[in-house]
C-alpha cells in the first residue's frame, strides 16, 4: 500500500490560505503537533536520527521553530512543515491540505477575498487568438497548450512569450491570469512557471520536441491548437508520456511494447485486462518492453499478474516490520470499517489478526509474516518472451521499485534508463488529520528488513543499461528495441 504520489513531491494540491489563523490553529501549534506525532509514530524516525545525528536534529528544530513564528496563513505554514519532514527522507512524507475544510473556509471568508485576485493578467479573446494562429506560417511557442488541469495560451510579447489561462481546473487560477513566461531577451533563455499556489519555479531549460510538445524545466505541455502533424517517433513518445492508461502495442514482429503509467490500486483491473487481452501475443513474441517511466507508485498487487509472464527464478522478497503504536494500529481497523479500502472478508480477517498481533507489542517493531523472506514460485517458465527490457527513470519509486526488485530476479530481465528515485526502505503511508482538521500529516508505518544491508532510500536502483543524455528521451524505446534484438 505504498503511494508515491504522496512521496515524490509535496502534495499542495491547493493553497487557499485563510487570511489569519484562528488562535488555536497557528503554525507554531501545528508544528508542535506534527513533530510530536511524527516522533512517536513514524517508522523511520529513529533510523534517520541514527544516520544524521542528534545535533543535526536539534539544529533543525531550532531553525524551524523560528520560521513557524512568522507564518501567518496556512499557505505560509505548509512549506515549513514539509521542510521539516524532508530532513528524515525525500519521500513517503506529506502535508496534504484537506480540501473540504479548505472549501468551507473559502466560503466562510467570502470568495471576494481571493488572495490572487490582483494577479497579473493578459486579456486575450480565445477566438481572435485562434484566427491569429491560423494565419501564422511558422511554428513556434505561440499556440494553445494543455497541461492538466490547465489549458494555456502562449502569445509573444516583445522578447517574451506569455502563457495565460484559457481554462483552469484549479480554483486558484482564473481565466486570463499569467501562468508562465518564457524570456529570450539579451541572448539568454529563462522561464518562470507559477504553481497551483502561485509560487514561482524558474528554469533555463526550454525545448520543443517535435512540433507539439513543449518542455519548460520539469513541466510538459502538449499543443492542442493549431493541430500540426508530427513525425511518428515524436507522436509515439508523447502518446506514452501523456497516457493515463496502460496499453500494449506491437513495435515489430519480434517486440511488444507495454506501457504502464501507474501501479495505483485503481489501475490494477485495467493492467490485468490489458494482460489478459494480449497474453497470447506476449507468450509468443520474443521480446517484451515494459515502460514504467514517470510512475506513481501504488499497490504491489497491481503488478502481480506481470511476474508470472517474465519469471525464471524463485522470487525472494524481504519483508517489513510495522511500528506498533495506538495511532498506527488504527489503520488496521480502518481497513475493516471503511468501505473505501475495498477489503473483502479474507482481507478483513488478515487486518483483524494483524491488529491483534500489533496491539500485543505496542512500542515495538512487528513482523506480521512468519518469516523475514517470502519466496514466490510459479509452475511455468515460459519460452517467450525471451528478453524483457524495463524502462525506468528518476521518477520511479516506492511500489515501482518493489516491482523492479522482484522483476530483476528473472534471468530474462534487464533495466534500461537512469537511477530510480530511491524511496522504499520506509513505507506504507498513513494519513492523520491535524487537530484543526485543515491538513493531513502523511508518515510511514513500516521499515524494510533489508536495512542496513541493502538500502534503497536516497540511492535508488541502478539500470543495467544507462541511457545517457546523448540519447533523446523520445528514442529510449527504440534504443531498447534495438538492444533486445541484438542490433
């Protein structure tokens, strides 16, 4: 039950900050609660302190204690709380605003109090802009672009290209507001992209790949107007990059391509459906490419039906220990009592037995399995696929990495790409609401029994074939295809 969506980054979906905190909801008190809760319940807390030292932790607390005093709004406070959490590790921690609470606060404080109401705008009539684009004979940054949840127009103004909101799925952005700027003045290249909370992210990396895909630092945009036909190699790459659903396609007579953008539990049924529909093809084709780049983590169960197809050796999986506390053990009861977890009767029985076992050992780390290592064997080693190439990058972590640990034990499997994110040693996130119910603290309940002999956090997993920067991202699949085919 790992979830990298909450681990890879700071989940500030919205920051509709109230103008002032209530007296009992100020940032200092929020920090005190986060600190106490994390110290008492996070499975990786003591491990991090042992690695970094008491003095470093003391210095951190002094620095953060001073910072929180100046935070007047939740928007000010959230990044400070998250900064404190990242001392312990780069993932599987979170400060996540509670959207319902924020919505009620927003209404209570009157919509006219929107703190971004005076944000810079570029009023452009969409239909007039389209007519202008239709007359252009050259293709550049100007156009209408999509990057969820926004539709953005980009128009040239002097040496700058200004990106303005046409449609927004975020309540913090409204039509006409300036979302980004590309600056090419004085022979230099720079950009600024404003996040959902309007904080600025600057970059010097601006590139159009093909004719319809714009990369601004870490942000990707797809051109939706005007429609310009692109070369197949670009179209295929951006199809794989922008899809939210798994799919399989045939690259040639000897190779299938299996794109899996997410191992979220909600995607398991779709992954399994794709496998079922294409199983005969997979088991009769020499090479299989599995592309999990830019993954989201998710649930180990989402990849269970992949492993039998690529299996050669018994798969050894080192287990985890759960830190037993009253708060942590509540999650087992949540599994039983909350329908949103979707536990069947068998799973509920496991959760009840786990709860009983944990309750007897409060304050200790508990292995819920009989053994440290679980060994998985399948009855059949399939002749095909003979070669399996899994494409990875630095955005793969958590469940993605657990999948790789299992898959790479097969003699058929090689990893291609770059080092993964490195967030698996401390996992199984749990979210608890703050006393004022304005945000949730996300922390971890378990630590791997691989520690300290084989740690992944902060290191990641290495590819067998490093795809360096001289190989464009849109050529990675073809590079793997040629390698598997001995070209």
